[in-house]
């Protein structure tokens, strides 16, 4: 079985901000930190560092935008089923 955790992991606010930009949102490091600190996007902490998951952030945005079909059957960016 292939472990995809490394490619899914967002390590720090800079990576989270870059991923949010890939999703079409305006975000910089400060905005990403604010969203994580206020629990507006799913994230966690590893020591003092903020971490996130591409898969859970995508699923979160599907839920909040009302895309129930996609939320029930999430896919990765390459279209493969999760």
C-alpha cells in the first residue's frame, strides 16, 4: 500500500496559503494563520507549527459551498477517488 500522507501534508502557513491560492482564494501567510487560528479551515499543530491536509481542506470547502455530491465522493486533484 502506498502512503500518500507526505503529498497531502501542508507544513506551515506558507504551504497552506499556497494551497488556498491553488483553490482560487486570495490568501497569504497571515490570512492562512488567521483562518487556522479561528478554526475556519481544518488544521492542527505539530509543536509550534501549523499543519493541514489538502484532502480535508478540499472536503471542507465542498461542504461549505454545498457541493454534497463532491463531499460524499471526494477526489484528489488528479481526479482519482480518495
